[in-house]
C-alpha cells in the first residue's frame, strides 16, 4: 500500500490518498486542540495510543456486526481505512452528564442519566459545531431521515458494546462522539474512538482518563492516555 498525496489535515489526523482509490491512509498526530481550536498543545505519543486503541475498538465492533471504516493497521501511528462519503454530523452519546450538557442544562457533572441520550451536532468549525435535531438534518439535506435514524441507532448499539468492554477495564464510559459516512448506500462508522473523543472515568476513583485532563490542565495527560490503552488491551486479551 503506497501513501500518496495529503488529502486533508485535521486537528488530530492527516488523511492521505493511496494507490487504491477506495482506501485512505490515516496518520494520527500528537497535536491536541480544545475549545474549537483555541487551546493548542501536544500530548506525547497520543497518535500511537489513539491509533492502536481505535483499532482495538473497531475490531471489536466489527465482530458484533457494526460496519466500520477500519481495514487494518499500517504502523503504530497509521491505519488503512475505507474511503467514506462523510455525513457532516457529530453523533454524541451520553450516559452521565458532563461537559457541554452540564453547562446547557445546569446539571452537575456526574449526574447519572436514566437512559442514554443521543445528540446531533452539525460539523462546522466556523459555527462551533451547533446542536441540531433530526428535522434540521433532513431539511438541510445533510442526511436522509432513514440515515439519521440509523446513525442514532448505531450510536446506542456502539454505546452498549463499548460500555461492556470498558467496564472490564475498570472504566466508566461517560460520553463519546462518533462520525459516520456512506459507501454504496451503506452506513459505516468512521473517525476514531479514543480518549480525545470519549470521556472515561475510573470506576472506583472517578479519576478522569481522557482529554479533559488536557482541556482543564489536570496534569498526567500522557499517563492517562497510556493507562486507558493498557487497561483496554488487557481486558480484551482476557475476554
Ligand atoms: N467531542 C469530540 N469532539 C468535539 C466535541 C465533543 O470528540 O468536537 C466529544 C467529547 O470528548 C466528549 C463528548 O464528545 O466525550 C461530548 O462532548 P461535549 O458536548 O460535552 O463537549 P465539550 O465539553 O467537549 O466541549
């Protein structure tokens, strides 16, 4: 597999063309941003952790029948993925109140929701990714009504599968963000599943093991990323 022209550079990943038009080469970076790019930094070896951890999760989800863009690892920092036509939405699933939901509803972080909540955000940096609902999505033509139903159902199914893995790693899945795309009319999970895109709390100590350590200057950021990877790898090895 040959890496060709850089097609797109995001905040955390670079996407390259390959010699096969149906695949992209994704290179994970150590760059970290928060608050819509206002805070910038680096998290040592984040690229490796996010690549390898995402690969583990994608493999497990595939085993449970969730179509993902993941094809295979190329190196510790690079993965080969299926090229998707991306849906311009961030699908957020929440089990416990944190972050923007805590602010929006005036509810303290840590409040346990009686059932998972799914939210849709329109992916647009200039607008700060505004919260939207299903009817905005259909009316704007960002996705059909059928597809928006499907991504929400997939979000809930992925939530159950991830929670099951993470609980074995002693981690509570607080919330996370997914992105989806389409190839030949079929919906696939894209992007990544990592401490950049999820909130993970230690089940016992409630210590944050995710990007909130960077966002909120809590220290031990690298250690938290490594710890999540180590625990998930170990949990999967024993399951
Ligand atoms: N999230 C993300 N990218 C974004 C916004 C949110 O990966 O652009 C993730 C975030 O890490 C968290 C979940 O989605 O796990 C919910 O984030 P929230 O809406 O609380 O926003 P935040 O507090 O991160 O601004």
